[in-house]
């Protein structure tokens, strides 16, 4: 059985304890590889290796940093099929989706920040003829990058790329639930000639390996994507140590449909925004709010469209929906469907596990589920489910739907459907979330700020935001006379 290795100081190594964890294929329920169960000692070596590499990497010209990052991007492209297959097997997502979205985006992340760093600039301010200020932006040191399981290589590289482009060295930990593409990525970094110690990848559990990274005194900057409760605990550890923190956390995103929308487009896109990646994208719209005059029409068109979503073996072409990521996660999602029923919800379609015959008969498949008849403030509509479950509720006025949209503890993303330009701007302005899409969904321009308000996070990634995050500004004031 394949054993994944840690990537420390340019080499693939076993965990010091020689302990491993099982890695399960969620489409079959079978253990198919082993992951290092790394602990403090492995993290210590990784941090020391990153520290040792920092001086030379931070002094490497930006052009040379960009060159090696571009080589890594080219290798991701070259290994597109292999990486996509690994992502689908590890995560349960349709292979087609991994090919189209996850792997191309990982290459794009590396290229985006390889070129971005060559255009990044700092400022100069001159108040009069006597003084001039200039601001430098220098790399900080060893960055800790921790990512979740839903978009494994996509989110892992989204953190690593700006961190190393800016001249930091990194100790990174992918999710223990989906470690395979991070391992394959470490092989590509070696092949591309990334200097030893610039990136170190430690595999293992969050509470053990992850916590050791967060607690380490020589890791002054941390970029974390994951659940809100994990984010809270990370902040509690890191804040008294005065670490720089970027937290990209959970969401409960509203999808607001006004009666004057482009109906067919709103229905089709809302089905995608509800169930893409089995609903396991932090940006999925999980609460659909529909203006009452088109509510019935929308619900029936939506359910009709959901019937066409084929749940199948993720490696087949017909699969529109694959397996959810793990058995515990499947149980969590199913428990929310039960909760929704207890709260008076009506399940219009789905609501149960699905048996996919053949090699996937023991896999973790859930039918895309649509629930109505729930109030905006019940637990089902307040807590993050993060699975193929969506609720639909009617609203009467613009004020009311803004109140519904803003009623959760989260504020990550929102989608608004209307052909009324003024209303689009007004509602976008009044919804408290970091990302708003009007008449579209998940259109990503990597230059834009990405992140959430309220309990969806602290700070922003993307574009210059990430390069600012991974650098320390210093203002130098010079007397000219
Ligand atoms: P999680 O919080 O359980 O784990 C995320 C990562 O943190 C994993 O690598 C895990 O091992 C690690 N971890 C866990 N405890 C830790 C600790 N004490 N110290 C350090 N590291 C620790 O999240 P998950 O279940 O993997 O991912 C799903 C969550 O991620 C959802 O809530 C989803 O909304 C969120 N998410 C947010 C975004 C965003 O950009 N805002 C993107 C994707 C996913």
C-alpha cells in the first residue's frame, strides 16, 4: 500500500515516530494509502529547515523565485491527468471537476503569484520638499499554511504560492483527509528544483501536527483555511503570541432570487451553486431565498433540474455528483437532514444516502437534497452543513430578504439575481459578506480580495492582499535637507 511521505529540507522522509494513519477512498470506503501521523518533532525539523532556508530564499531575486514557481506550474500541467485522478480518488469529487477546476487552478495559483511578485510594489510618500518616506515590504520568515479537504491542491497552493513568491519559507499541512495531491506536489517541487527547505510539507492530524505549527515560536505568520471552530482555537493560540493571522473560515451563503431575474439562468446556476463538489465549496449558496411571486415556479423548476444531477462513481463521465469526503462527514450531513425534518422542513427531493452499485457500493454518497418550509432562523438555516443540501424559502420585500441574508453568524459570499441595476447595487451594498456575485456565481479573478466577514474569517487572500499579508511593511523617513 502506498505510503505518503513528509517533504522536509528538500527530501521525502518518514515521520520520526514511524506512525501512519489510514487514508480512505470515500467512493469505495476502502483504505488505500497511509499518511504520516506527524507530531511536534517532525514539525520542529520542518521549521528548522525552513528557518535555515529563509536567508538565501529571501535574498533570491524575484525573477529567480518566479522562474522556479513557473517550472512547478508547468509540471502541474504536465501531470494534469495524474493529479486530477489522485484528487478525485482522495476526495470523492467527480474526476471531470478535478480536471476542469482543481488542477488547472493549482497551476494558475503558482503562475499568478510568480508573475505577481514581479509587479508588486511598495509606496513612497513625500509631504513637502524636506522629507520623503519610502515603505519597504520584506518577507517575514517561516509561514505556517494549513488547508482543508474540499479543494485540496487548489487551496494548498493558494497559500503556498504568495508566501514563497514574497520570499518567505513555508511549513505547510494539508488536510489529513485529502493528503495525496500535496504529496504529489512535493515530488514536483523537487523535480522543479525548488531549493531545499523553502517549502516543507508535514502530514498528519490537525490537533497534533497542525497545532504544533500554530504553537511554534519560530512561525510568526499563519494562513489558515478551514472550519470556524478550528479558526477560533487557532486564533486563541496565535493571538497572545502576536502572530500575523489570515483566517478563511466557514459560510452559510444566501442566494437571493428576485422576480425580475433571468429565470432560466438563475435556476441553472443556482443548481450548480448548491451542489457543485457535493455542496462542499465554502462559496456554495446553501440558503436560496426567492421572491414570493415566483416562489412556486422556481421551486418546481429547481427540483426538476436537480433530478438530472446524476450521482455516480466519480471516475465515470456521467457523474455530476460524487461521494462526500468521509464517513463522519456523511453522518454529519445526514444528521442535518434529520434536524431539518424535526424543525418542520419538507424534503422535496433527496434526503437519503444513495447506493452506487459495483466498486462504489460502500461509498459515501448522498442524494442532492432540497428542503423547504423552514424559517430563516432555524438551526438548519443558521449552521454550516457543507454538503449537498440546500433550503429554499420565500420572501416578500427587499428589506426582509436583506434581513434573512444577514441573519447568520457568517458573511462569506452571497449571490443576487435581478435585472434591476439599482436594486442589484443596493442589495449588494447591504449584504454583509466579503464576496457578492450578481447574476453569476464562482467567477474568480485572482486579483480580487477573497475572504469573509463576521465568523467567516479575518483578513483577505488574493491579489496584492496576499502579498501584503506575507510581507512586513517598514516605513523609512529621510530628511532631504
Ligand atoms: P477543519 O477546520 O477541520 O480543518 C482544516 C485544516 O486545519 C486541516 O488541515 C486540519 O488538519 C487542520 N486543523 C484542525 N485542527 C487544527 C488545530 N488545532 N491547529 C492547527 N490545524 C488544525 O476544516 P475542514 O473540515 O478540513 O474543512 C471544511 C471547512 O473549511 C468548512 O467550514 C468550510 O467552510 C471551510 N472552508 C473555508 C474556505 C474559505 O475560503 N473561507 C474555503 C474552503 C473551506
